[in-house]
C-alpha cells in the first residue's frame, strides 16, 4: 500500500507542476489569454472524454502497470517540452503545446481509474475509508505544494526548469509504481462476488457498456454518482469563477481570491483527514444530508457578509465536501466487485472532476449577468439534485431485499 501512496503523491505533484508550467509556456510563446485558456481546455476535455476508456483498461490490464505507463508517458511529454523550452531542441510551435496538453489529459484519464481500481485490491473493504481519506489528504497537499514548486522553478530557470521538474517527478512515480505488488484478495475482503462479464476477455467498448449496465441496475449507486455530479456542477463554477469575481467586486483584489481558494482547500484537507478516522453507519444518508447543507451554504454567498464570515463558510463547505467525497467514494467501491472497479470508479471520477469544466464555463457566463444569480443557481441545482437523489435512494432502500447491494 505504501508504494501506491508514494506513486499517487509523486504523480499528483507532477500534475500540479505541469498545470502551472504548461500554461505559462503558452503565455511566453503566444502571449494571449486565449492561448492559456485553450491549453487548459485541451487538458480537461480529453481527461473527461477518455475517463471511461481508462476505467475499462484498469479492469482489463494490471492497474499498477497502467499507473507506471501513464507516469512514463507524462515524463516523456513534459521532458520533451522542457528540452524545447530550454533551447535544447527547436522552439515548440503553438500547436505542439495544444497536443501536449491533450496528451497529458489522456494520461490523467488512464491514471485516475487505475489508482482507484488498485486500492480495493490492496485493502479490505472495512479499511477503504482510511486509505481514501489519506489519499484525499495527499491530493490536497499536492494541490498546494505542486504549484508552489512550479512557481519556484519558474523563477529560477523558467518554463524549461519547471517542466523538467514535472518530468523528474513522473519518472520517480514510475519507479514507485513498479514496486507495487497485488496479492490475491481473500473471500473475507468484503467486496461483492465477481460479475460474469470480465473486461479481460471482452473488447474495450463492450467492457465500457458493461460498466454502465452495472451502475444502471443499481439505482442507489446510480443516484449517489448523479448526486456527486450535481454537487460538482453546482459548486465548482460558483466557487472558482464566482469567487474570483466576488473577490474583485466586493472585497478588493486577487489576494482575497487566493484566501477563498485556500480556505476551501484547507477545509477539504481537514475533511479528508477526519473521514479517514471512522466510517459512518449510514454513509449514503450522510452524503445526501451534507449535499443539502452545501447547497444552503452556497446560497449564503449571495448575501453581503464580512470577509471573515465568507472565509469561515467556505472552509466549512470544503470540510463537508472533503468528508462526503471520501465516504461516498468508499461506499461505491464497497458495492462494486473487484473486476468492475475500474469502470465504476471511472464513472464516479467523471462525476467528481469531469463535470467541473462545464460548471466553470456556465459560471463564467452567468457571472457576467448576475453574480448573486450564479450563487443562487448553483445552490438550487445542488438542492434539486439532492432532492431527486434522496427520493430515489429512499424508495430503493425501502424496497431492497436483505443482501442486495
């Protein structure tokens, strides 16, 4: 398990570094905000589009090898860009940056489900919340440390040095991934029996279809995934896009936006840490309840309040979000046979990160017309998703037979 945590940390740090260095290189070479936006979009869109493919591959091939291969691919792409940016190769043309961003998005689409599919193969069901909580903490730390390291490398040696740092971290992640050993999981592990369909013996498209069918036939699992998608659609755009506009219009500058993002991140880190201590008796009920609380808290952003109150609300929201994501994620893993983990968790990852670019885009458009409307709209979407998911969960929980998932 330690090797997986090291691999996850190193690859997350590498992502955090290139996420800063690559757009900066685009600004240096092209000199426009549109280029920066294009690079970010071409990193996000392939990650979303290929996530289910990555999930099918995680079930079809050894996920630890996929982790090693994805880190090696990331090292190759960022290493070549580093060489070009440092003058060791010809200066990269703008289209090369877009291709590199898209390739790195595909790499993430393979790495995320592979890591998710590995965890249940390494620990028993009752310990999942601990490992997922620790991974949540590591991700939050990497989210802070990676960009900070990128900024230091940029100041020292420019984009080439920062991209070289990302490549070095990815190479270290390859070495850690190659050390991961997966032992056979015994019958007492707590996971459901294997499904008849096996991704190793079917094509990728059939394996993806089987994953959708598996989730669709389990209404409570489906409802929790949809609820997580509604939560991220409702919060991501208002907090990131709306937070930036709010900081400028009401509180006076970019440093306030940094404080808002930091408050959210600090809350999320604490929430992940708390989630690793103890599993709740009814994780689905807690997920629904906390999602409703988050929707109400989002509506508070529309009210004029002192900055300290806004930061307190934001930190509390981050804590609740970090806690419920760990336990909702863990509960879905516990309902899923090991042979289906990659495909089901890829759909869960879509709900967690795949919908965020859409929320950012909608948030940008809505913030232009009404900032309070953006916050109230995000709150309404979150609460509607909570209500619909809650009704589905209540209905199928009441009618479920003993032993059903």
